[in-house]
C-alpha cells in the first residue's frame, strides 16, 4: 500500500517521464503505461456520492448538445450538462445523462431524445420553449416593444423638429434670448482653441 | 440583547411612521421647528436601528444559539470574519441590514444635502421613513422574519454558514449590492420630494446626483463581485447565467445608467424632465421588485432565500408605491414641460435618447424573460422558463447597439451636428474600429457577433482616446501646461465628463471579456494518478494536465480532499493547479452541509485554465475533472476596477460647481461673430 505522501513524491519524480511520454503522443484521457494504481482514499465519503464512471459519451457533441437543450429536473434551473458537470451532489442530472446516452446509443436522433424526455417531464424541461402559442409572445414582445419605442421616439422627434421649424420661420434657427458678446480675451482664446481643434 | 433588539425595531418603526406622518400630513413649511423635528426623525430611526444591529452582532459573536438566526447561520468553529458576514447571510439578517443601511443613508442625506435644498429635506425624510417603516414592519409582522426570534431550547452548536457563502466574494458581494439597491431610495426620495414641493427645476437633480452615482457605483461593484464569486465558487465556469436573481440586480442598474445619461439633457437643455422622474421612480420600483424576486421564491433561482410569505409584503409595497408615485407624477405633469426643444436627431441629445431606448429596452427584455414563467403559468398553467439562449438572442444585438452609442455619443455636438463636425470627429474612431476588424480577420476570427463586438470596442476606445487627446492638447496650448499637468487639470476640472469616459473604457473591457467567453472550450475527464488529459486553447495552445493524486486533510471547520494537476502548455511545464472538495463540519465533527467544491484557476490576461474536481467513481484517487479554457476572463475584473476608478472620479467632491439649478440655459456658449474670428 502506498501512502498519500509517497504517492505524490512518486508522482513528482515521474513527472518528467510522463511529460516525455505525453509529448510522444499519450492518449487524451486514456491510460498510459506509466500511470500508478489508484489508491483508496482515507475517507471517500468526504467527497460526497461516488460518481458514475466516465464514458466516451461524456464529451460527445451530440449528447452535450441534447443536454444543453434540456433543463435538469432537480429544480436548479441549469441545463442537464451544466448541472451534471457543476452540481456534483445532484442525482437527477447523472440519471438523465444515462438516459440520454442510452437513447443515443439506441439510435434515436437528438430530436427524438428531446421529444421523448419532454413528453415525459413536460414542456418546462426545455431550456428554450418552442416558438408557438403563448411562447411566441415570449420571443416577440421584447422586439415589438423596442420597435414601438423606436417608432414612438422617431415620431416624437419628428414632431419636435416641426415645432422648432414653426418657431423660427425662414431660418430654422431656435429663438433664443440675446446672448452676451465675448470680450477680446475670450475671442483670442476661442480663436486659438478653434485652431487647435481644426488642426 | 434580543429584547433590546426587538425594542429597537419597534422604536425605529414608530419613529419612521411618526416622521412620515409629520412630513406628509402636517404643514411644516411655515414651522421651522417642526421641519427640523422631521429631519431629526431620520437620525433617531438610524440610532434605533444601529442598536438593533449591535444586538444581532452581539448574538452572533457570543454564539447565542438560543437566537434562531444565530443557530441557523453560524457555528462555534466559524471564522470570526464570517460571523460578521453572517449578519446578511440569511433572510432575517439581510432585512435588518437593509433597514440599518437605509437609515444611515437617510440620516446622511439630511446631513450632507446643501442648505439651498433645505425645503426638500422634510419630504425626503418622510419618504425614507416610509420605506424604513415598511422594512422594519416586515421584520416585526412577517412570518419568521424577525432576526431576534428565540428558539424554545438552546442547541449546543449552530448549523454553520452555507459553504458557498464562506468565500471572500460573499464578504463583499451582498453588502455592495444591497448598498446599491438601498441607496436608490435617496434619489427616489428627492424625486418625490421635488414633486410634492413643486420644486421641479434641476435643483433636486443636483441634490441627489451623487446619490444616484453612488447607487450606480455600488450596484456595478456588487454585480461585478457577484460575477467573480459565481466564477470562482459555483464551478460552472461562467460569470453570468441569466438567473432571475442575477437579472433582478441588472434591472435597476440599466435604468439608473439610462438616468445618468438622460439627466445630462435635463441639466444642459431643460428637457426630459418627466422621463427622468419616471426613470428614478422606475429604478426604485425595480430595486423593490428585485427584493420580491429574491425573497418570495415565486421564480426558481439558485440564489433565492428560503421561500416565505415575506415576498408578498414586497409585492404589495411595490404596487402601492407604483400607484402613488406615478399618480403624483401625473398631477405634476404640466409643471414638468420641457424648456427647450430637440433640434436634430443627429445631436448629443439624440444619441442619449437612443442610448436610453436601448438601456430601457434591455431592461424590459430582461424583465420580460424573468417574468415569463409567471405569465406562462397564468396563461396555460405551466411555468415555462426561458433560458440563456433567449436572453442572449435578444440582448446581444441590443448590447452591441449600446456599445456603438457609447462611442457615438461623445462625438456628436449638442443641439445639432454639422457634417463637418461629424467628419472631423468620426474619422479616427472609425479607423480604429476598422483596424481592429482587419486585425481580427487576420487572426482568422469569423464569428459575426465577436467580430462586431471587437470592432466596436476599437471604435469606442479610439473615441475616448481622441476626447482625452484633444482636451489635453487644447489645455497645453491655452495654458502652456505640459501634457501630464494638462491631463490632471483637464480631468480635475471636468470630472463628470472624463470620469464618464473612464467608465466607458471599463465597459469596453467588459465587452472584450464577454466576447472572449464565446470561445470557451471545455471537457470532462477521468484520470488515474499520472494520467494526462489535453485540452486545446482557442489561441491554439495545448494544455496538458497530469493528475498527481488526491490528498485528504483537516482544516479549520472542514475536511478537505484536494486533487492536484500538473499543468504544461505546449509541452512546457507552467505549474500546478488544485481543486478541492470540502466537507464542512460543526465543532463536534458532524457534517453540516453537502460537500462543496472549490475550483482551481490559473489565470493570465489571455485566458484562464479552470479546473473543477468532480469526485471519484470508486473511492480511490481516480478523479473526475471538468476542465475549461476561458479566454479573456481577467478583463472582467480589470474592467471592474477601471469602472470603479471612473465612477469615483465622477463622484469626487470639489471641482467647478454646476449652477444649472438657478439658471435657464437657452444656449451654450457665446454668440460669436465668426467673421471677426477669421480676421
């Protein structure tokens, strides 16, 4: 039995070799000849429940894309993929993950998998509800309100501009009270400032 | 002490009610002593609530587990600094925290407001007292909301603080966010006071402007620290999940940002008075709405307090306040007529209007998405939530439009921009944007939104640089100053303007960081000791992570299982990274919560390598990890610092006084006979 400290020391000693092996093409996530036998932890219960063994489907793009479309049923508001890779105490998302894998292995398309789970759990399971019925309002109302706001703003501005034009016929200038005339020093400063800006 | 705390709550509520009654129903205008008495009511309520706060903190520090709140949120082995933060960790304590801070702000508003706005202060005290009495009333009458509630027995130890709250981020995030929410009450109080007193010039705006800036700054800091906490603590590798409680903090921030821009139009041109009052009222209502969302449990959120009927107190308060405020606004509608007219859509005022449209539009769309579960349940009986995909689809284009306006606004002249002005102002920023675009295309970036985002960040950055450069050069010529002195004087004499530009740079950095998130890569792996996994970075690097093993040890109030990975980038070792599982225990060694996860992060300006130790499949050192490469995340935190610097610069006291309260400004500048200039 190797204790923990000995294991870490051994690991550090073996590191250069491990790096060399990796650079020769060690497999991603796969076992390599220089790995150590995984020792039992002193108290595995401190890590919470044991995880399902990893499978090649854990990072499968099809499985991940399906899981990202579906909400975990534990009530966390996260999608299945995020929940199972974030909340390690959740028992719902790993179970749903197993189901998704089983259905994908069984040859079902992503749409079939999503439809099957939604049929069982209800439409609330979808991260993005289908754009039909009242859900359509969910997608359209913000855009409609923004468009209405923009149109309202344009109409208001247009009315204002007409009012300005009506105030000052002929010139289009705004009626303003008489303005103070600048003194010589201010004129000189203005001239230099204008030169600077123009340059 | 609980008796004293209870007594202090009752005293605060009664003082608040008395102050409000005097302010609103007694003619104090002709009785200076009564007006003084009303303003002193704000101080008295503050004193009473400080006593209540001391009583609760004493219970927390003396481990008085007979107090239900102390037993629920602390334990004997909880570090002392978390005994301080436990004050706001739960529903009851956070309500008291809210009331205490509001009372302090209410008292400070009375002390710090210049005497020329004295006639508004009794009304301000009245409004803050109503809000204060409401919060204290919730504690006294809400089901299980009194922080001084006692248990029928005294447990030997408390349950302890939720492990996710035992994090430096949670020391600062809730109080700063609360400070933002709470301080919104002061601008709201000044708006209502101005309406009641019929003092509808720009005086009330000048009196409350720094409060509005402070609210905005606190909200910004609170939101940013919340993003940091979510990133380093929750383990999903992101900063923003469009969770209802997260959204609730964004609503008032958006409308307050809109107000801080549109108020400039009112100060400069006497326009948008109704809109500005409406924005302040709306911002306050949104802060109460956020409290309702957080405390009612009506919408599922990972951040909510325990579901209770307290939320419905807030819903009722929300409706009553909305009806009263908007009715008051309606009765003063004619007195809020604009003093000037908009002359051109192509003007600074026009840009601010579009900016307001975008900000309020985003606030509405976020609110709509947040409330959609309630609406859908009302319509077809099922709570349908819209996820991040909805929020991103709606808000990303609006956010980019807003970023464009951030660059366009400073470039356009007030009143009406001439073609020559536009040409002169836009050439450099447009070139800046195009150069950024070409650079990104050269690096092979093809995704539409990231390209647009980075192009606009280039545009806005050059806009800000141009504004600073022109100002410095003008000062160097006019005052014969060197560049550094000119910069210092330029910023010092125009703190709002140039502080605002610094804030814009902070916002640009946020956009850069958000753009980076679009390129994140992640995978889950299971590794035996000395086994390696590789992950590609979006920059083309290959990270190789070698699992070194899992060590278990006891620390403070927890047992730690630490998994360590050795990290190499492109074959070169760059260090190690450690992620932990923590099982918290009470002082008798009994587990108190489910094991929590501490992520491991290696961060640089380009990207973060983010590792989460998920656990073991067989009780051995065989470990499962989630590995994420997150580009540009550091720029969130740098952007946050820049934004705070800009905000502080804007708020810094002193500098030229704005006398807009007492004058009408029909036109900026002098009437200049141009012929004489060219002579």
